[in-house]
C-alpha cells in the first residue's frame, strides 16, 4: 500500500484537514475505524468495495461517507487507487446543503444529491490527470465550485472543541451546562452540522484517543478506566463494535 498525504490550500484549510491518495499494487483489505470526520472519496482506478455486516458494496466512483458507529472492511483490487478528502468537523457544511446527519452510517454517491454533470466532469478530469498534484488541484477546484459562505455555528464549534479537548470523556449533561442551551435544540443543531449526535461523536473521539494512547499505558484496564469506562463488560462491548475485535485481539493484530 502506498499512501500520500497533501495539505489543502490556505482557503480550504478551515474546512479540509487533508487529501490522501491510497494506491494498492497487489490488492489488499484494510480495516477502517470510525472517524470524527466526514470523508469524500474519488475512485481513481479499479473497483473498491466495502463490507458492513458481511454485506459487500462497490463504492461509487465519487461518494461521501458520513460518521459511523462501527468499523468497516475496505477491499482494494490489484492496482486500485482512491483519493480521499477528510473534512474538518463541520467543514462539510460549507459545501453541501443536505444536513450532515443524513450521511450517518451511510456511503452515498455524490450524484445522488449534487448535479450530475458537475460530478461527471470531476470524475473525467481525475481519470485524465497525469500527476497526483494535478488530481488534488482538480478536487480543490471542485470544492471551490460547491462552496457556500455560511454563518459559523459558534455554539456547536465550542461543543466540538470541548469534546476534543476532553478526548471524548465528557458527559453531555456537563457539556450542556457550559453552553446554556437545552438538550433538544442543541442536539438538532449538532447533528445537522457535525453528522452525528453529541454522544455518538464523543464516543468516536474517546475510542480513537484511547487506541492512540495504548502503547503508553501500563495496562489496558487502567487505560479504559482513565477514559471513563468503569464497567469492563461495557468497555469490551463498545470496543468490539468500534473495531470488530476484542481489545487484546485488536492490539495484537497487524491491522491497526
């Protein structure tokens, strides 16, 4: 597997974290864990597929994947290649009119909610491109064409920052107390802008942070406790749903 990362232009940095091109020389299968960012994908070569609950689906030539509560297995064919756009939290709202929670747990073809000629054009340009830098520029221009200036929801951004700063280990009740808003309107605004409920988003952030700190932990039990998992059975169940494996098996495998 060959992975190349590219930084977005200055104008897109508030909305896009990175562009990534993944190439598979001999074909491969990759375990993808839930992420706190919405992902847009453009197939550059070969038919790439994913499996949810053992149901295999071919990824459209251009698609968007919302936040997910569980892992996904992605299969690349020989010589397969894909370009991924990783949005910042709430960054996708600058380009799409559809509420982001409608993407939750879904992968949807771009031409299902964008004008088909525009999507077909970017797909054709990517096929004709000669270099990776040219491909990234094509996708950036595509995003510029979709951009709509919107008022930033500062309350939601504040909530996201608190969740991230606390590595997801924060109670929604405490979060609401600091924001001075009732639960129903807050959750509606959060889901629309981020693509998941505050609780779902926090759980993604928490488990990804826990996994990233595993190497520095003296024991898995202590690590889980430090992230607010006081019930071992609950932790194992959440972790297995997130990764597809029990904790010890996951950390012993070659897939993370």
